[in-house]
C-alpha cells in the first residue's frame, strides 16, 4: 500500500500513478532474473518470499526507546506538576488555571506518546515475518496476514495488479523507497486489499542517474525472478543464491542488517571502508532492536488449505515440472 492509504476504510480506485507503474505478468521487466535476500524457500510448486517491510522491523523499537521514552517522561512530569501545584499559586488563586493548562499539555503529550507506541506494536508482539507465496499449482499469490481464520489474502496471478510503488523522499537522509506492491481488485475494478512483495530498495538520487538505474535494476531483477517462476517454472531460473533464515537469533539479525556491507569493507577502497565502518554502528544498533522485536513475535503458520493448495498430486507434479 502507498503511505496515504492507511486511513481509507473503503475500496478505492487505481490511480494514474499506479497505472503508469504497472508491471505485466506476461512481459519481462529485466534481462536477468536474480533472487538475493528475499526468498525463504523454493520448491518446484511454490516460491516463498518476504514482504516488502521484512527488513524494517526494529525501527519501531528504536522510535519507542528514544521519542517514546522522552514523551513518557515528559507526560509523567507534566501530570505530576498538574496534581502538585505550588502553594504560592494556591495563594494567588491560580491553582485551577494551572491545573487546566498542565492537564491540557498532559493530554497532548499522551497523544505524542501514542505515535511511537504504535510503531513499537507494529514491530513487537506481532509475527517474525509475513511471507508471500507464489504458487504454480493454482497460479495464485498468497499473502500472510495473521494466524487463524481469514489470515491469508489470495489473488490469482493473472489478475493481480502489480506495480512499482514509489514513495517520496523523506527522513533525515532524504531517501525515497521503492517496492513492488500488489493490488487486489474486485469485480468492479476497485482495490479491496494490497500488500508489498520482496525487495525494498532506497534511492538517494534520481532513477534516471547511473546509481539510480543500478538500484532500480535490483528491484526489477528480483521481481523478474518471481515472474519467470510463475510463467516458465523453476527450471528456467538460476537457483536462489541464499535463503533467508526463519530462525530467531542475534546472529541472523546481525547478518540481515549487515547484508552487503562485507563487500564494502573488503573493497580495498579507503572511502568505502570508512563509510562501512561508520555505517556499522547504526547497523549494529538496528540489529539489536530487530532481535528484541523478533523475540516478542510469533511464527507465522500457513492454514491447512493453503498448504494443501501448494502440495502437488503426482499428476500435478508432472505438469508443473514441464
């Protein structure tokens, strides 16, 4: 979903921006098809990958540990001041006004505290991952939401509206995220649901520049891997270079956050070496936050009907292997 969809409670129409960024299931979007850092598992019948926000877990923990803690302390201090008005103000008859003013600021600060608290709850007491399955047997995409009934969103592969979601530049680094998003359309062409798939890349410059083209190529090649898997089968693809681990451990958290930095540190380029050393500090902090969030989360469990749909019969095995 795009960032401005969260407040919409009803179905919405596909925008012109989404139409212009649409990816076609029958048309290649990249010369190469590569899977790097997004796949959990792959069989002849299905490919399971992470959602677009898989690597973002941990930021909510950091937001709560910094802004949330500050807001909570400020709220407690203001609430204490509102209930312990100095005697001097009592004598001047200003106690009532002081309580009202401080009470108002306490409510404002509670509202500020709720923002990092919501970010924390998105990271913690949730799921270790929310995987996406591309199933060749029934040619559907399955998106995990939660355990239990109604916890999976599915859409036929040929009917899925897939496009490149382009978010505007934001944050201190002024970078712009790019992800593949899938829109689920109803019979009237309205969007009833959506989910992000696989790789998330971040642009610090224009897509038309040399660096921007390289970054976007990663995104397109990742999606091209999913597209060819569904259209041509696993035999047409190179094997996944490395699968994501589903095991919750600090080692895996470090590996996830430091992914790609080893090349920078071993490059022999002094500038890249310095950048890598500086970047290692926030990467380590984020790995700690990511691991703490994972420790509070549950494992996702696909429902039995999805597992059955992804398990081929002997006759289907011959069909999907061809």
